[in-house]
């Protein structure tokens, strides 16, 4: 992974949590997507991408999330995003219409 972003993976009882720290832009979106895809186990039913510590996301990052959701859907895995309300990342995703295709929640524990 390059210096802009880091992906941490946590597996727990059939769910996979991917925490992205840093920035996702055109320079690293493809690499971040590859890292995520390689990290998601086939047996995980629920996948959460936690963007709480993501400091920047451009249209390449939005595209990455939509592509990931589509690919996981084919594998019968469900993707949800964890994005704190009130932040710039949340506003960008809402303007882009992401919540219409990928469920979003404020906190990982939110049901």
C-alpha cells in the first residue's frame, strides 16, 4: 500500500471489517481496491468498509466503493459503509447518491 492510505482488516464471526486510514484518490484507488478484494474472505457474509479515519475521498474513491459493492453482490456478500455523520466524506457520498446503492451507517455498532 502506498503512503496515502492504509487498509486494516479485522475478521469476526462471519463479518469482515476493512478500516481505511488516509486518502483515496486517483493515484491509489486501484491499489486500495486490489488490497480490499484480496483481504475479503469468501466466507464473510457481511463486509464493512470503515471510512471513519479516511481523510480524503475523490470520485475515484467513490467509484471504488460502487465497484466493490457490485463485485461483492455477485459473490452474495453484503457491503455496508461506516461513515460518521456531519463529515465531509459523508456529505460527498450523499451528494454522489452512494446511500442508494450501498447502506451507510454512522458507527460500526449501529444496526
